[in-house]
C-alpha cells in the first residue's frame, strides 16, 4: 500500500470553469479508482494548495502530475518543482497530453520529474472514475479511444494511435447528465447499439441529456444520415461539426447541418468548429464566418497552436502582441490584430445568433440603454427602419454580414 498524490497543475483556467465539462481532470479520476483498487491511499489536489499542513501530514510515496496542452508546459514544470521541494523523497511521475507528445528525455529534462508516462493507462480505462473527489453532477464517458482521421493539427492519433471501440456503455452510466470525450464518436462501428442504449435510458428517465465534447464527424453523418435522428432521440444537445477546410467546401457542411436540422435540432443550437490562425487566410475565414451567419448556426472558434508550441501568452486585451508572445501564422498573413479581430467577430455574431438579433450593439450588451429603447426597436417592422433608428440615436451597431474586413 502506498500513499499517492494526484495533481492537476494550476493551469490558467477561470475558477468558474474548474468543474466545467471541458476541463475536468477525468484521467486523474480514472487513475484514482484504479490505484484505489490496488489498495493505495489517494489524495487529489487541483493546483497548489494554500494550506500545506494537510499535505505535509499525508507524506506521499509517489506524486502523479498530469499535463494538458504543450503550451501550458511551464505550469507542469513549476508544479513539479513545488512538490519536489515539499517532498524531496517522493517519486514524481508526469503524464498527460504534453508528456505524451514530447520525447521522454525532453519532458524529464524540462520538468525535472523522475519518470514520464506516455499515453493511456489501459487498466484505468475499465474502471469508473472517482467522482467523489470532485463536485460535479455529470459523468464523462468514452465509447472510443483514438481517431480514424489523421489531421495534421491534432495530436490524438499520436497519443492514442490505436482506434479502440466499446460495444456497449449501458453498465457504465451512473449519472443523468453525460459528456462524451470521444474524439470521433460516430466512427465507432457499434455506434448504433450505443445510441439505442442511450435512447432506452432516455425513455426510462435514467438520463436527461448528452453532449459530445469533440462533436460529430459530419462525413460519417452524411454516409449515415439516420444517425442524426438517433442522436436527437438519445438526448444529445448542442451538436458540433467541424469545417476545417476551405470556403469552397461549404455545400458539404450545409448538407451536414441540414441532416441535424431535419433530425430535430434547431439551427442556433448547432455549432461549427472552425480553426483560425492557420493555413486559411483571415479574409477566407471571414467568408466562412458569414456563411455560418446565413445558416443561423453558432461558431466554436479554435485558435491554432502547433503541437510543439511550448508557450502561449495570448491576451485578448493587449495590443501589438508578437510571435514572441504566442503563435501567429504569419505565413498566411495572420497578425495579432487579425487574430483578435476574428475572435471578436465570432463572439459578436454568436450573440446575435443565440438571441435572434439582426445586429450586435456593445451599448446594449453593457446595458447603456433601458428596455424601452429595445421595445421601440422591436416594434419597427423593417430592418432598414431599425438601422435608421440606431443611427439617429447614435447607438453603436455591427451587422455580421456587412462587416467582412
């Protein structure tokens, strides 16, 4: 029996998102269950604790530290140093995404840890995560590991080179809210069986809703459009599909959106993943943004960073940042100003789509005007009348499909 500390470094995640479905340290929770089964005493620490007394009394034999994106590697390094100073006799093991993408020697030299674990621990995959260690009301599941695609900007196929699929998940469900962390859920050859299980659980009131964090492979959905209705019946919400390619491929994306809409999903609850600050120039990305506006769907914008990027000091409020601060894809004309402009345009457009607004106004968002002004605008019949009213009142406004620049 050993005493083992499981550590999530103090990554720059807002406090309100610590237990959010995108950031829960699910790997550590699985490892916690696995290590408990072997008779070990486990303690989970998220970040660096303010009170050291409880930790000192614990006196761990081993310390397992996870990592996320490579550009957050410095947080892993500082965490290793903190615990190495606190417990000089404890073995420190680093695992996770960054640790799996880089050579073992580089990770050891940079973080000064004792050991590096790469990839997934197979034994931990078959146990239920230790949700008693965190305060959440949802459950994270995998029906697959790996991905059938090999996108150049993604590290999944490097970390999880083998595509492994589960035939059933019904015995794994413990919560009513389910988040699937699959990188390509629809590629599971047993997906119809799994969806039928979820549909049955939904009918029996055993689950409320499901989400797929990484979205759905639209190309597979085009081959099997009936999957759209099955996803809806299973209680999936906020479906996401990716549009990584050029603007000219919009007819294919439109077909995928229509499959979801015909399956019962409302346009504004559909999200399109778009990768910016990458090989597609800003001007073309703006055309893609406006096309999403025409479809009435929201955008999940993803700023590109290379897999080997070791830093990211991006600050949306800071002007004139350079490649010394964060990665900027200058080869296709991206600049700090354009990166921030696209991000801002997407945010304003999403607000319009969500609320059904024909325009965005910073004055309204900041509640500079009372509800009476909004009522007057809503009573106007035509779009032109509304714009004239805004201009006469000197109220700021931004129209998504008239501001491609």
